[in-house]
């Protein structure tokens, strides 16, 4: 009898492995389902849930979440529509419900220049995964903040939880506020988080403050990210960013761009001083744009610090945020008089003076990036949205130009996009004529009067289209990032917005807009208000090559190497493999995912048959 039934032994399991399955669940009770068996999961470290199972690897599985005890009880139990595969290892990463991709490595951009020498990278900006941000606080205070997002209200004693596929960091005394200027009038709000230190004085991966940018104006969600990626290739200090899901008091808010807060001292020391504390207070101003009274063109308008022309420069150094309103005003005036006006006068006298205490090459790299991206809300077009900092700790107090806020770029912003796309570096400022600010940009104009500077400027453009701004370097990275966030974009587009502003801007994009804006590079350049991302990059590169009298390069130059991202890893067991979705994970529609010709539903049926056969074998023996 035993011999007769030997073929059935092929269904018997091998040596069982004890495997821990983990999932991030901000709301509800998760379970993992293997075959027809449901394994409820217990709390590991919120929001991560875990269950350990003795199982034969490889194994297929999927997750479910029971919402019955939440404010979304009408959902009932929701199951994933695809199966995952655990090939080997003792535990999964911290996976996320209904997200097909947990970790994805992207093609790196070639370096145009060496990296900024004083920059110390942070694992916070590991862009191979989408993190999860959970914000918990007084419901009444948060409701009031959302109801009037134009206020400067701050909510203290916020619980801030940051979860990745590898770890969880929690902070009990964070501060929450609404971020931005024009974005305060959007239905999907942006946020600023500060005071990110725990009881042991540990920070969020070398950051104490971050911004959560809503990217409400960008159907690709990628423009801000791509802009910073190219700045990294240029070797200039800049805000880093990555993608994250945000929940507030358990409710889903959306997919956000998690970015640096440029004025934060912790960011500055990591970016400009190799992570070391500054010995001296740096002098720093933020420039704004408020025509017809004033705009941040860095022009010299006399020695009176009370001049309306200087009203749009705000001192951001030292302890300015700890002062009351009168003290802050007095310090702002004093710093304008003592530091800013002498610098503006120095700009005015250059190049005749032969001296300008500014990192000129860094400034020109920022300007080149503004031009190639069509950054319509930045210095060259609408003078504002940048910081200038006098580094009092090195280089004899040299001034640094630090650009910021890049979401209006690569074909978004205004009704003259086609003119920005076709303009030259000599006609760029003449495109925008709505606010009567003129075409003068004193610092850029005067720097370009020096022939050596002008040659450097043109060389930067040529270097860009040969490296990071080349379509064969940039398009694969865009495609990879888009694949990572696609599920989350679809999720974000279904969510209600929380702003209570009566006339909030609510741009109704769809997943089809996401796909078209990313994938079309020849048929979406004629749009009046929004040009597709790839179309802008392709045609702007051709435009630059033409105006400098060179051929568009056949392929990108990788001779300086690539821009690398500091990534996280499993701190406990780096050798563990993550689980993946099934062999057909490239399917992103709602069709059944198949592998080796067997649908997932059939797989579950086969698992049940195997169990039945095992029972029969035991009876026969």
C-alpha cells in the first residue's frame, strides 16, 4: 500500500521555516492569508503588525484588513487583489496593504559635476520605497487648523510616527503647521513638521524638521523630485526628497513629497558642514515676491533698511523664531542693514569692482537648472522663492544662493509655457510680463558681464544635456519612479481633501492624466497650461543644443560616475530577502495576476486539494 501511494508523497511539505510576516496598517486589523487559512496579526510596533508562521517556502500569500471596529466600518474586510511570493528568509520587510512594490531600485543619473564637498547624506531620503507618516494630535486643534489653513497656527505635542520597510521612528512632542504660501489656498494642504526629537534626543535620520508637500498642481507627482535629482547631479547643496503616505488621526490624507526644510539649522549643517555643528551663527535671508511693491531681485535700492524694496527679505538665522514680533522685526531690520545691503551694493558694483563674495559657480548652476526646467516661480522668472546665506564658518563668509520650491517646473505654471520652452537664455526674462517687474535680474546680469563667468554658464548647460538632462538618462529614472508610486497615486486621487478654505483650488486630475503626463513625449507639447514631463525634457534639451550650436548628444556621459542615494537596509538581518508579488507583477490593472499559467484563485483551490490528499495519505498509512 505504501508503494502504491508513493507518487502522492510529492505533495508533502519539506522542512518548515518559521517566517514572520509584517505589514504596515495605520487603521484596522490586518491578517495574512495563505491558501485558505487566515492568520490574524498582532501589533509588533505601531503601525507594523506581525505574525510568525511555520511554512514551507516558497509560499504565496496576501493580506486583508478588517475595518469593522473603525470609523470606516462600512468597508468590512478588504483583501488584496494580487498575491505575493516569499521565496526565502525568516521575515518579510514591513510591507504595505495593496501596494505591489515594497522596494524598487531606480536607474541613477550620471553626475554632471562632483558632489558638493560638505554634503552629508541622510537615509531619510532613501527613494527606493514609499514611507508612511502618521500624525496624531488633538482632533479639535487639527480640525481648526484645516478649517483656516491661512492662519499661522501651530499645534504642539503632536505624535509623529515614521515607518519604512525596515524600521519605525516615533516622536511624541513634534509641532505641526500648514506650509507654503499659495499652497495654503489648495484643497490638498501641505504641512511642516518640526521639533523631531525623541526622549533620548534622537532625531529623524539627522533631521529635526521636514515639509510634506502636497504636489496638488502636478499630475505626475514627480516634478519636484526630478528637479532635486538633477540638482544633485550638478553638485549643489539642495533640499532632498522622497515619497510618503500621510495619515492624520488615522484618516488617510494622501501621497506627499517629503522634503527638507531649507531654513532648518540641522539641514544646513548636514548639507553645508558635513554634519558638524556651526561654531558661528550664519546669516540667512529668505526672499519673496510681492509686486508691484517689491520682489527679490537682489537689486541695490539705497542704504535705508526700512525701504519697501527690502520688505520682502526675511531674516532666518539664529534664534529668530524664538523672538516675539517686535524683537523679530528689530533684528530683521538690523540684519538687513548690517549684512544684506552691503552685499547688494557689492552686487551692484560687480564686475567693475572685480570682486563678489559669492559662490558664483553654484549660483550659475541653480540658474541653469531654472532655465532647463522652466521654473516659472523662481528667481530668474519671478524673483523670489530662494534663500541667501552668508556662511560665517568657512570661506571668509562667502555668500551662498540656495534655491527652493520647484513644483512649478517642467511644463507647469501659467499660460506661456510654449514660450518658456522655446526661449533662449537671453530672452527668458522677457516672457513673463504680467507684473511689470521688467527684465532686469541684477545679480545674474552683472555676473554674466564677466566673460569667464559667461563661458562657465554656457558650459554648465552643455554639461547638463550631456549628463543628467539627457533623455536616455532621465526617462528611465522617471519611468522607475512612476512605477513605484503608481498604486499610491491612484489611492491619493480617491481621497477627500481636508481644507476648509471656502474657495480652495481643487485640481481634478485622474490616473489617466498621470499616465499621459509621464509617458507622452511628442504629442503633449502644445498644451497651454501644462506640458507633459518628458515632452518638456526632450524639446528643451534640443532647444539648448540648438542655441549653443552643438548637436544633441547621442548618449549620456557617465564618466564622472552616478548620483547615488543613501539607502536603508534591514538593521537586524540584512541578508533577508524581501517578498515580492507574483511573476506577473508588471500588471497594474485589475486583471487576475497569473504565474506559470495558474491563477491565484486556482492556486488557492490547489492548496486545498493538497491538504485533502495529505489527510488521505495519513489514513492510508
